[in-house]
């Protein structure tokens, strides 16, 4: 039976776990501090719940271990993250350690509270959190920071280091939702016109992105065996990724549903045929220096193109022609907006984008879908008004 003792503004919960081999009683304890806004009745109810949960954990063999977050997080990276996560995800999480360790790395795992994590998360949404720009961190980056902490605690629960995950009670501040930057039809038309004067490699690359919404890694992972010239279809089967540790390497697609096939207009396929002939000629000119990878987008010697090359090329291209630069992913958003505004159903849009679930598409493109639905409503209304007969004038 757990015993509860009030100590100032907090409570000490103690549980007897029997006796050790030397006959000494084993006592496990934890401290719980109620929220200042809680009423006396709420405190009593939550205190009893905490006591029952702690006693149940002790009876199941749980023992509080005095391990600090930073030390345990390093174990998590080595024992769980490295063998189970995608390399790109693993590398991204490694980059988050500095900020997280500075906030809670020195604290014991069993002493970290939801309030401490909430304070850390709230701080990320304030001015100055981004040391490079002096602005708050993006909501997506804040979620990544919280996810790292939460994943470590989830693993700690499984390993018997802590009883529960304090991140379950933490809320990410909403912040200001930025609209996705998308090229206008006039900008796209000018972009494609100017692109005609550029190397064939980049003409095919950006035409494909506009007509497919493929992710950058999917584009760079394309191989000639994925292109079916007879049926005018292209399949996504892999991605090209990069990390500082591994360099450029081939990986599986983001999800199983990311493996998909799309049909393309004849003019795009003709452009690809021309590009294939140009690449074959380049291979002959290089002779023994050519590295056969079957990739569409390669360096001068056939090696896979670096992941950053299309981004930097596009930046220079936009700067040269005084075009807005929205990054490579903007073409994916453009593709989605064109489908939505053309009345394509959400299930088909989701499949074309390679999203794992339809809800992902709905969440990402919620604003576009709402605008499209409003247009449908207006169209019906206009049609009904058009068909209304003018009242007779007596």
C-alpha cells in the first residue's frame, strides 16, 4: 500500500517493494507536484491516481533509475534509433540534440515533468528561438523537437526506466500558419518559356516535377527502367538520399504508398527520349570514366546527382530571370493545387502525391480544398440563379 506525505507544495509517494537479500526493506519513492490551478478536490483525485499508478509500476518490477536524460538519449540513439530509423531521420534527430540537452539533458529521467517540457516547447515558439533568423522556430521543427523527447521517453517506459511519458500532456503552441507559396499560372508559363533555353537535363527535371508532384528524392532516384516509353508512364520505386556520414545513397520510398505510377503527356515523354539520347552520347564520350548507374539525373560521369544540385540551380535560375524562388517543394504544392482546382477527388490526389493516408492530404492541403469546395457551392448557386425566371412586370 502506497503512503502519501505532504511536503510543502508537493507530495512524497512511497511504496514498500519487500526486502532485499540482506533483509533490508526496499522502498521506492516519487514526488508529485500539483498544478497551481488545480482545486483541492482535483488534487486529491489526481494524487490518489498517481499513487495507484506508482504502486502498480513497483509491483510489476519497475525501479526508478537515477539516469539523466542526455545519457539515456545517447543510449536510445545507439540501441534503437540507429538500427530502426531511416538514415535521413536519424541524422535530423542528431542535429536536435544540442537544444534539447541544453534544456533537460542534465535532469534525471524520473524527475522531468510535463511542465518542464511544456516550458521548453513554449520557448521554441518565441522570438529569438531560431539563432540564425532571430524568429520563432517553425511549427514543424518544434514538433520534431518534442517527438525526439517523446520517443526517448516511450523507449524508457519499455525499458523500465520511467513509469510514464510526460510528453503525453504537452501541447504544441499553434503559432501562425503560413500559406504555402505556389507559382501563379502566369509565373509557371514564364518559367517554362525561359526553361526552354536551358540544358535539356534541367528542362526535363522541372517539367517532370510540375507534371508529377514527385518529391526531390524520388526525382533523383528515377532510373531509366522506371520509364515506360510505350505506355507513357513513369514509376516511383526508390529515393536518392544524402547524409554527411554516407554521402549519396539509394533508399526505399518514404512509405509503401509512395511507390506509384503516373501517366505523362506525349510531349514530356518525347523530351525524355531526347534527353536519353543525349545522355547515351555523353556516356560514349566519357568512355571508361562513365559510371553506369541507370539514373536519369547524374553528374558529368554518370554518378548520381548530388541532392542539393537542383535546388541551387533553381535558385540561380530564378535570380537570373527575376522570378520568385519558392524552393523545389513548391512544384509539389503546385501539382496538388492544379489537381484540386480541376475538381479531382481527394482520394485520387492523395494517390498521385504518394501520401500514406488521405487524411495527410486533407491536412496539408486543407485551405486549397476549402477554396475548391467554395467554388463548387458558388457554381451551383450561379447556375440556379441563371435558371431563375425573371418575374413578370404587371
